[in-house]
C-alpha cells in the first residue's frame, strides 16, 4: 500500500479535528449575475461563526476537472466584515487557496463579499469563458468560500441567484421561490451545491425527455440566439431514446431528477463537466442546426450522462475526498472514470439513434487510428497518463502524440471495447458489458450516496459476470509500453482498422468543425485551418515523414511544391496524392518567426483515412453492441 494511502485517514482526522470558529449553521450565499455580460459575478456570503481563529477555503480540487484547477486568480475584491467593521485576513503561505481570519469576541456571523472575474478568453474547463451578453454559466465552487474543519457533505448552504431582467435559468437545485430578479433555492450541502451548476440566459428552451413523471429528465438549452435552439424531431427523439437506453444499460438510476444544462455558443468554452443530477455541457452554436457539427458534437451529452453512474454514483476511491482542499485527488482510475464513460457514451449515442451504425464505425475508426499513430505509447504506459492527469490536462498540444495527453479517454474506449468483446467471447454471447453495468452500477436503486471503488472492486465485479483473470488482462493493457493501439476489441468485434484514400464523413466533419487539416495518418502533420492561425502546424507525428524531414510544431506552412499554400484549395492534399505516382519528395516552405525554411518530405503512399472493414467470415459483434435494447 502506498504511503499516501496509509496517511490519508490520519490527514482526514487532523482536518476534521482542527478547532474552528465556524458555528455549523447554514451559510447564506447570494450570487449576482446581473453584470455577467462583462464577465463579473458578485458574491455575498453570510457565514455563522464563533469567536476565534477561522480558516476559509476557496475550492481547489474541482470534481470532474481532475486537477487543482480552482480559479483562485479570478477572485478579487475580497472583504470580510463583522458587525460592520472590516477584518484583516491573511493568505496561507503554503496553501494559496486558504484564507485565515480571527473572529472577534461577540461576533456571530461574518459578511463576505468578493467578485469573480469570469474569464474573457482561453483556459480549460471552468477557466474558460463562461459568460456572454446573453448567457451565464455558473459553477458555484467559483463564487464561494467555505470553512475548514468539516466534510463538504456536512456544511449547509442557503443559495440564491440574481439574474438580468427577462432571463431564464435551469439547475438541479430545488427552487423555493423565483421572480423577475432571480431565484432562491432550498438549503443544500456544499457537496451537492458544487455538484449542481446553473445556466441562465435570454434565449432559453426546456424539453421534457424523461420516460415517466416519477423521475423527470429535462434538456435545458441556452444560446446567443433563438435560431440555435431549434432541434429536429429526430434529434428530440434521440435524446428521449438516450434516457431509455441508459436505463436499459444500467438497470437503474441514482437521482430523483436530472437536468442536461446545455450551452450552445461559439463565444464560450467548449467542454462537458459531469454532475450527479445534471451536466454542464458547452458546445458549438450550430450543434443542432449544422449536420457536420451535430455529427461531431452529438456524443457530448451521452458521455456526461453516463457519468451520473460512472464517476458520480460509483467513484474511484482516490477521487472521493472529504472536501475540495484538505486532500489531493488521485487520478489513477481515470481509465475507468473517463475511458469506460467514453466507450459507453459512444455506444449509447448509436443505440439512441443519434448516429447510424456506419457513423459509429467511422468515429471508432478515427479514435483507433489516432491511438495507433501514438508513438508515445512506446515509453509512457496508459496508466501513467491517468496518474499524471492533473498535469496533462493543461499540457501544450504540441508533440502530444509523443508526450501523450488525456489518452485514457480514447485508449480507454478501446480497452473497454476489448473487455466487452472478451466477455461476449468467453460467455459465448450470453454476457456483455451491459451485465457488468448492472452489477457494478445497479446497486441501491435511487440512492444518492456515493459508492467509492478500487481496482480490486472492479476486477471482482467483472469476475462475477464472467470468470477470468481480469486483473492480468487489464494490467497488461495498462502497464505495457509499445507502439500500436490495442485493437483486439475491434478485431474480436468482427472488423479491422484499415485506411482508405477517401475521407469518411466523420473525418470531413472533424476537419470542418475543428478547423484543421489532418495529415497525421500520411505525412504526419496536423495543420491549423482557423482564420487567425491558418497554416500553422499544431502537431508533427514523431518519427513520421514530416518529422524526419525536419518539420516542427509552430511553423507556418507557406508553399507546397512552389505553390502558395491555400487551405481552402487543398494544395497539400493534392501534392500528397500526386506524390503517390512519382519519386520526387514533397517540397514544403515554412515560416518560423523571421526565418523561411524548406523541407523535402519523402512520402509516396498517398492520402490515408481510417475506416473499419468487416473481416470476412467473422460475426459482426460490434453491430450487436450498438444495437438498441
């Protein structure tokens, strides 16, 4: 057992036993979003206290972000007053997210005000843009301080929010009262408050997509325009199917109601953050109205929905910390938390009818090929990408195929397909990942209590479904270092990864929506196609043809074989195809800072686009996996 795990209970005892001036009564929290349009959120807290030293925490380790990413740099204007008198406070010199203050004699409460300077550009997750003139996405952990010395489940908050006139809102919190100025919510633990974000906006739509009235499920949309809220009947039906297919997969659910909180905007950050009774999902404005954007973005909601079971109800023990500050979160099981969710989320996307079987094949082919062209697998095992996730989420994207970043998503998807097809093979088709989901997540129907798990718990559940040495099976895939993706699940599923000279619809959608030209499967280049960085090399395949010629990330492509590079005319793509029948290298002219550089790329195999092809004579198990239940 690692030393950190031995010490963890002792650390928890020290934290909970620390004397505190907190009075253990509900904390009043009012958040004013009326200036959200210029990225200003205003906080007013009233914390019941007793005289003496008090430590206040600003949440540091944010659930779902898997890192100490609490945006402390955006807290400003902090004032702490008692009975109308401003108190001095001091930041802890070792833990920047901790604030120390002495509560005077005779004081029963502290008034705390501060501003959250919501980001206006850049960043990951909650450090990205969360507000526009028409939208506000509120993560409560960004706008509160809480007292040290107690578990987050034992600290109660009375939250409320103020909104611009005419705005609508959605959240998993239960509303006590609402009016044109905002809303007041039922008292809730800090744990559940942080787990219940809020979206609000001028352009709002709400759809009921639950199969019954006992456990309502709603799809809540906010956008910069009403036009972006339009959904086709098929899209609405697929969302309803998603809920019924998830219930069939897991056998039960662990919420009294669920709210998809979906932000559609090109002006906010794009990500998904899971919660137990909701999900904070942010995507492109045209995710429902443009077919290519829909194809690329449609898996986000199923992925985050699966997290209600996998990540929130059942949670790796290293992520089930008592609060957001006293212990670091440990990410070693993210290949389950995120990898299994990626697999099941994509399967549910197909089962719900949001994408066709052929579209699922093309998506899986792209994911498999991406990992197959991941030379970093030769030195960094998948397990280490999870262990170091808190760093890798914020790593530069240059050389990511050599560095490896959050590969536990996509390679995890391949491993869990491997598990699913192995279950089916060993049981002669009688058992599958669905049976594992029933065993591992189907306990305590309706319970909201978190059930932590370990690697051994996971192995025991798999063994309960089908007797096999699952520990060795998984550890081989987690700890091995070698090039080439783990493709056994695909071949066992009746298909093989191969390459075509014609791009799939998924590949074309990927390039269009992501604004890139992807040559990673041929000459080994990923080129930015966005307006302000057009021609810039985002990544170079380690030891690929362009790498061997001398090309590096950050260079900007200027010309191909003497012709000016024009992304819209596919000059480089044409040159790659032309080189198939000739012996001359492809000549590329780049600009790097103030220098022009010419490289000769010796490549003659033509364009390559990943596809899955049926293996003659093999049962197409993959098609059975994605069939609706």
